[in-house]
């Protein structure tokens, strides 16, 4: 062998030895590293969502996309906002202020008056004030308007005059807002 071949062979052996060292180091690093899925540190606890209130449950179960309640939802929201209607049970959940739901309850129940039982109709009627047919709205065939249904809540919950759902009375009669 001449000197050129010898140099070339040494260079090749050094390259192979160097490659083997690199592979050996890579294998050692792989073997010594922890295996398994990448586990991220635990995230901070997420705040617990508050449970839905009774009216929110009613709306979730019985309202359409436009927020209109079906008949069962109407019965439930009226029972929640005013007083329980016979034969109606409410979903279980935390309460909120019933006075916030009286407008929706009354607007929802009036179109369903014909569907109510006599006992339910009597409860609803106790929150309405009869009006002269001339003073009623064109679409109101029953001659009833809602001027004082909030004031009538005060009649049934007289001990809660400071609550937001009660309206002051003057001379024992409901105040009229002047709008039918």
C-alpha cells in the first residue's frame, strides 16, 4: 500500500468511528430520556359555573329561538313569577327575583287563556283588572288590560312591600299608568 491509500483508509476509519460515536450518544440520550406522553403542568382550576336559576331553566327548556315560551313554559313562568298554578310543578334550581319575570309571565299567559283549566284561569284572572271594552286594545278580545297586574302582586305578597316586584298603592287601589 502506498501512502495515499493508507491516508484514505485512516480517514475512512476515523469517519466511521466518529459516526459510531454520534449514533452511540444519540442512543444513550434516547434511552435516558423519560418516555410517555408529554405531560403539561396542571392547569389552574376552572371556576365552577353557577347553576341555572329556575326561570333560566324554564327558558332553556321551553323557549324557542325568538324567546317565545311554549304552553308548558308559560304555565311554569307564571307559577314562578306570581303564584303556583294548579297542576304546575317548577323545575328544581336556585331562585332569583320573581319580579323580574312578571312581564314575561303575563305577556305569555294571556294568549293561552282558553287553554287554561278553570282553576288556573281563576288564578290568572286574580291578577287582571277588567276594563271597559272601549279602553281595550283592538286585539284584546277579553276587555282586559294589564295596568295593575304588578300591583296585584302586592295584594298576594303584602308583607314584601320593599321587594322590587311590588308597586305602591294609593287609597287601597292599584296605580294606573294610563296605558292599557
